[in-house]
C-alpha cells in the first residue's frame, strides 16, 4: 500500500486530496496543528478511529515551523509521496504578517526538503505553488512567464518554488511544482472572496446579514473547481520525471462578475452606483420567491466597498495558459465559472437553512469525474 503525507490536510485542498488518495487505496498521513477548538471539520467525515483494523487515515500533530517534528514524521512514516499544501495562504493577511508568512510558507518547504534529502528514501514531493507568483506579469501566464510577485505571500511562494527546483537539480529529488490558479469549492475558507460572496448571498436571503463589504471589484481571476485540481496534484507526481505545471481553466472573470452572477442566481439583480471606494450595489429587482423572502426592497444597498480590503499592491489579472498540462497530463478542467458559482451558492443557501435555487447539492458530472456525496458533508 502506498503511503502519502499531506501537510495542510485540514484545509480546502488537503481535505479533497485526502479523499482522493484514500479512494485510490493509499494510506494517508496528515499533519494537523494543535488548536483550542476543533479544526478538522473538513476531514471528520473520512476519519476512522485509528484503533480499528481498516483505518488508513492517520493524523499527527505538527507545525511547519517545527523542523524537529517534520524530520520525525518524514523519517518515521517514510511516505512515497509528500503533498505539501500547508501554508499561511491568505494574500491580504500576508501584508499584516509578513515574517510569519515567510517562516511558514517559504521556510516550511526547506524544512521538508531537508528532511527528505537526509532520509535516504525515494520520496516524491509536490509543492503547492501559486499563480500569485506571476503578480503583475501580463495574462495569460504559462510556465514560461516571468514572476513578478506582489505580496509577502507571493514572495514566500516564489522562494519555495525555487527551492523545489534547486533540490531537484542539486540532489536529484523528485520534486515538482503545481502552479495552481485560484480554485474554489463549498469548502473554501470563508475569508477568500468567492466564499465570502456566496455566504453573504445566503445570509442576506436568510436575513442574517444586511450588507456585504468588499475591496477591489475589478481584479480578474481564473477560478476553477478545487476537487478537480487535487487530481492534478496526484497526476504531477505520477509522471516519469519531475516537472512544473500551470493548472487553471484558461478563463478569467472579475470579482464584480462573481458578485453579479451569485446574486442573480439567487434571484437578486444588482444596479451599481458610484466608483472606486464610493461604489455601491443596489438591489434592482427580486426575481425569485427565495429572494423575496429576504425582505429586501428595490433600492436597498447590499454591496459597499470598504478600502480596508484593498491590498498595498494588487494583482490585477491572472489567467492560465494550460497548454502544457493539456498536452502532457491530458488534463482539462470540467467545471466552468457559471457552474462553480451555482455549486457554491446552492451549498451556502442550503447551509443557511433555505431552499437553494438549483437542484440542491446535485451537480452535473462527466462519467470520468470523481465526485462523492461527502464532498458536501461540511
Ligand atoms: P487553506 O488555507 O484552506 O489551508 C491551509 C492549510 O495549511 C490548513 O490545513 C492549515 O491548517 C495549514 N497550515 C497553516 N499554517 C500552518 C503551519 N504553521 N503548520 C502546519 N500547517 C499549517 O489553503 P488551500 O487548501 O486553499 O490551499 C492549499 C495550498 O495551495 C496552500 O499552500 C495555498 O497557498 C496553495 N494554493 C492555493 C490556491 C487556491 O486557490 N486555493 C491556489 C494556489 C496555491 P489549519 O486548518 O490548522 O489552519
Ligand atoms: P487571492 O484570493 O488573493 O487571489 O489568493 P482572494 O479570494 O483572497 O482574492 C481574490 C481577489 O478578490 C479581491 N477582493 C477581495 N478578496 C478578499 N479576500 N476579500 C474581499 O473582501 C475582497 N474584495 C475584493 C482581492 O483583492 C483579489 O484581487 C488565493 C489564495 O487561495 C492563495 O493562497 C492562492 O495562492 C491564490 O488564490 C492563487
């Protein structure tokens, strides 16, 4: 039985990847942080008491800042594959905590690579690199595009990216970078913009929230569906030789478009007024019975810009050129922007106790697309 170690297993991607690898028959080990409240909500549905004979998921306390524990886990578990997804992953927060972000997001990878180098085992290493590394480089971005990072987070990820290449070339380690563009899901952290928007739609409809405060509505992102992207992480480690791949949908949309689509899908049309920090989204019409239950009236303001959410340096436009992944990995994304919005809005409206506008939590899928009921077990 193959063994994999996942850092960041409690996060969005880590939880989907753990499911994916368990389905493939792996024994999965994950590093979790000690916290005063449970932080395993995304993986509780796949957790089996380790005392039971069939258990294949094992959790270990650790932290990416703690090299001693990292060494002990790598030497003790001797996994064939390490998926390094743990990070201080919030770009805006990295401006508030630049040193901590560097310690976790940049140096965390060095600690892991050093442990692998000295362990003397053949261990394949996946690094969760990010499209943020491209920063202000013009779109579309591919593996050949130069990096122009615009945040402490992006600088930390770029350091990690380069360390992966350095250990690959210097020590012959099978270490690969997946340069992933934004990917979202019902399990997306609540402070990233997509989930913040879809939760707000649900909370406004269920009268738990009156307004949504946002930052830059003009930023464009290439948003894909997270469960599809973890499949790519695995594929990257199954190649004959280690290599770096850009993964995205090849389409970009603005934050404003995500807002409009989400509200419209829930039955609320918006009319915009003002510009920049004065910009406001007024309700223009309520065109579903669910939306009418919200008590909103035409002219009510549901969106306002709060400059607090602006970043000192912004990334304006990210859009992936996925030619290499299509050609070598034979991979292509299946869930496009509109469907992603629907999946997330349906989920959050259901979570808020209301009737979702779509078919509840069912989504269309191709026959080769692995998707299970517990994807929505949160
Ligand atoms: P999340 O923020 O959802 O998850 C981050 C994970 O890292 C959590 O499990 C978190 O643990 C863990 N973590 C944070 N700090 C530490 C630490 N000091 N020691 C150990 N573990 C830690 O991220 P995603 O799942 O969205 O992303 C996965 C990875 O991919 C990240 O590295 C991210 O930067 C990168 N990435 C993500 C993209 C996306 O669009 N989602 C795109 C490109 C790259 P806890 O639950 O305890 O907080
Ligand atoms: P990003 O994701 O920075 O691309 O990083 P995020 O969802 O935080 O921001 C996307 C864009 O939306 C704009 N924005 C807001 N963002 C947040 N969080 N909150 C707001 O209120 C808001 N209003 C507007 C942002 O300015 C930005 O332009 C994500 C993370 O998952 C990283 O870990 C990953 O590496 C990259 O995606 C690819």
